[in-house]
């Protein structure tokens, strides 16, 4: 993956950028994304239409395409490196930013699967102690309803994967776990899976 190293030289880290996001490390990120693909049984399912929110460098959709799926990414164009990698992988991407209480842009179709890995769009700003201010339950409710009604096919699924919090604890505080479960989510480790209907039980395994 010499091209990725070349791209990183072309678009160096911004000063103070966290080096854990070393997306030119293809071995590492392909490994992470193979696990994501396997968790959703995408290596064993018929071709699906997939929308990846906050697609970043595009590894997930790149791998999905290798397994026969069709993918579309959505990401703000903040990182020139991601522009380079999505181009390199041939991953189609809509440039947009997700905001609280705001419908996603119209994409003209519905999807079998909408994903968001290592979600960041719910972080609004840092408070004076450096802690993230996050979306409220009402903000999540709006987002989930928007995805369910406008972007998921009847058997579609929404997968949200979260980073740990700064202190190492789970994103799912007991309050958030209860909230996501009240929306019909199945929570496994750091992931929440939701079906298109609030009363449908979502399944990681297809078929
Ligand atoms: C931690 S990175 C994860 C990238 C990729 N999903 C992955 O797991 O490798 C978070 C991604 O969310 C994107 N992002 C941040 N704020 C966003 C927003 N408001 N709307 C959409 N995407 C956003 C960033 O550009 C970045 O690609």
C-alpha cells in the first residue's frame, strides 16, 4: 500500500493530530474492517446497498465492495487525506455534515444497511473542562427516525459503533443503553443495531 504512504506524505497530519488515526496503516485498518464485515455477515450475504455515515478513509466500503456489495459514503470534506483514500479505493462519497435535529441530505434511494463506525457526529463541542457535549436523547431520536423512515428499506438495518469514552468506559452509560434499547436496539459490546421498524428485532446474522 505504497500509495497510502504517498498520500500521507502529500497530506501530512495537522499539528496536534492524534496519531492513533494512522489510516495509512492498511494492515491494521483492513483487519479492523474485516471484523466489521464479518460481524454483519457481509461476507456471506447476497449483494446489499450500504450507506456508511462518517465513512472517513473508506476502508469499510472498500471491503464491502470486495464482497459484492454496493456502497456510498457520507463525510464532511474536512480531511484531504480521506479525499485521497476514497478516490484511491474508488469509494463513492457524498460530502455532507450530520447535524442534530437536521434531516440528512436526500440521497435518492433507500439502503439495506446504514452504518456509522466510531461515530463522531454526536459530539457537539467541548465544555470548559474539555469534556464532550453530546447529542441528547431527543437528538438521537430524530436521527434514528430520519434514517428509519427515509433511508432504510423495510428489512434494512442501522448499525452504530462507538468509541470508548476518554476514561475508558463504554459509550453506553446505563441511561444511554436504556434509551437505545427503548428504540429497539440490540446492543452488543460497543455496537447498537436497529431494524427499520421500532418493533422489529434486528439481527446481526442475515437469512
Ligand atoms: C473517528 S472517524 C471514523 C472513520 C471511519 N468511520 C472509521 O471507523 O474508520 C469519524 C468520522 O466521522 C466524520 N465526521 C465527523 N463529524 C461528522 C459530522 N458532523 N457528520 C458526518 N461525519 C462526521 C469524520 O470526518 C470521520 O471520517
